[in-house]
């Protein structure tokens, strides 16, 4: 059976710069089945789901449903459900958690504040293991169910703090997941990879193998962060920050119609200059192109074939002092 995950793997589609974008995640436990648009197509009251979508819009908060791996029988009555709120910005990552019977509690959040990284002391600090969230929503794409659910079940059996989660983008990279508190996403994951990722996160580090990017930033920023980390061999999660991302004209092609990064120049190419800053004062200018020059592949199962967009690193240049405003990183806060 051909799937979008198989096609993406065979096409060697790059993973960098493909993570869902969210500075802050609001995760609400919801048992039972999930539809393709789970917030409004599950056993969560659809009115609550629509209200959460409206409240989060434009705040940097992304709302998703979660459930424990295993059978998905709905719990009738008013079961107590877990909620997590997690912010992913460098130097200010935290997780807060609570248990409620009424999910309307989430509507009382100040979404603008939590999106900006201020939890205002609400709920309780989460002090457990890094939280692993595996996309398993088969109604969104069958690859998430076929590949995500077995991985989530294995992780839970191994004692990992794993949850199933609704749509986080990138079905074709299944099994796909992200890890809190830092918000780095991964694709084509195995149980051993997740163990390595969790071990790294436990020590405040980033595992770069199969990494899609940090959800804190947009796609160019994600790709730039990973490229600088590879260049300077920097694994500490809070060592790098994406200071700014500016849209720029593509760099001139050579006589053969190719950019300095090696890809063909087309009218559709978009480029960005991303400033990446290190906590020690160093900084880099990373030029990122969006290209669609790979082998045709479906974005999801059943979708038509097309060249998937990818983030390509054109250049990485060290910046001199004063060339970019480098923020002063506060000491890494405890993972509350």
C-alpha cells in the first residue's frame, strides 16, 4: 500500500523547517475518537472547541487535544482530564499543568500573555520527564494512525511520558512528534530515536537527528536554527535564538541558472535573511530559500502529486559585533 510517508521517504524529502509553528502549546486531554478537525469534531463540546480556536487566534498559542496511548474508549460522565500549557522560547521554556472536570476552564486563560511567555503563576509547575506528543490522528491522515499509534504505545510501555496528540502537521513524515518543554519536532521517528531525544531534553540539549525544527519560530527560522547548530556543533537548547527574519530577494543565479546553494533559480523562489544569535554574543546571518525542486510526492495520503516545498540554506555568514541586535539571554529558568 502506497502512503504519503513512503513517498516522502523515497523522495528523500528534507525534514528541516517543517515543524508546526507555536510559541505556546495548550494541550487538553480528550478521550474517545477524534475527527479530522478534532477541536470541533470529537467528544469535546464543539462550542468549546470553536471558542478555543477563536481565543487562541493570533496569540502564538496552538491548541491541541491529547489522550493516553492505547484504546480510545470515551469516558462517560465528567471525567477528570489533564491539561498542559507549555512555552517554548529559548531561556524561558516552561510547562504548567492542571487537572479539571470542565474543559471550559481553558477559556479563562489570558491567551495573549501565555503566548508571550507569561504564565502568571497559574496552575502547577510540571516537574516530570520531558513530554513526548506523537501525532496519531488517523482521520486527518492514515499514516498518523498506521505509524504513530504503534510508536506511542511502545513509548508508553517503556515508561516514557508519552501522549497521543491531534494534528501537528507533516503527515508525510510519520511517525511525527514534538517534545516539551523546548518544542522541537521530529519526523520518521523510531522508539530508539525518541529515547535519545528525551535523554537530550532531560539534560537541556537538542538531538538533531531527524529534527524538523523548534515550533517557536516560522519555517525559515527553524531551518536557520538547525543549520547554525550543525555548523558550530551546538546542542544546548537555550544557546541559540532567532532574532529576526526578513524577506529578501533571491540571490543572483550563476551563468548556469543556479543559486549559490546549488538549486535552480525559479520565479517562485522566496528567500529570507534570518539573524541567529548565540547567548555568548556571536551571531550569524542565514539566507534561506523556499524551493520546490524535489521529486513529486503527495502532501498527504490521497493528495495529488506535487513538488513539496522545502527550506534550503543558501549561506551562513558570521556577523561582526553590532551587525545585529543580540538579546541578553536570562539564565535558563527552571522547567516549571
